[in-house]
């Protein structure tokens, strides 16, 4: 009787332990931080390879000129407008992202690897 209870408890503990391993890493839900991505590229040139650690994850990429919004609450960081706006006009001060006008500036900042467009 005691062996059955113990075996059941062990099986239950192992199954709950494996379920926690299958959960997604929620640390990357909101990693876009304009101060961090600019600080990583301070003193670097466009195209330089950089890496930094944030929330237990090592991020590798390059320093590229991109649009840095003043307020990044609704920005995910993967919007094409962030990368494309400064290619056409490096002095742009406003971009439309998801039907919202966002003020900011063009600056050298961390860019994760992404396909060329």
C-alpha cells in the first residue's frame, strides 16, 4: 500500500516537473529597450558585430542605423519601419508604425540578424 502511494507521488512529481520544462521562455516577450540597444553600439561603427546579455539570454547581432522611438511602449522591435525609415532619410524624426505616428531619431543601435530585403 505504502509503495503504491510512494510510486504514485514520484510519478506525479516527475510529470509536473517535465511540464514546467515545456513552457515557453517568457523573458523575451518585451526585450525592446532603446537605451540598451543604443548603449551596446556606443563607440562602434555600422556593421560591427556585437553581443550582450539581457534577462539570461545572449543576443548576437550588428550595429546598424535604425529609427529609435522616444516612447517604445507599443513597439515590439521587429517592425520593418524601424529599420527602413533611416535608409531613405537619415534625418527623419517621425515614422508611422501600426497606424500610429511615433516620434524619435535615427541612431546606431543593436540589430538582430534578419533577412536582407
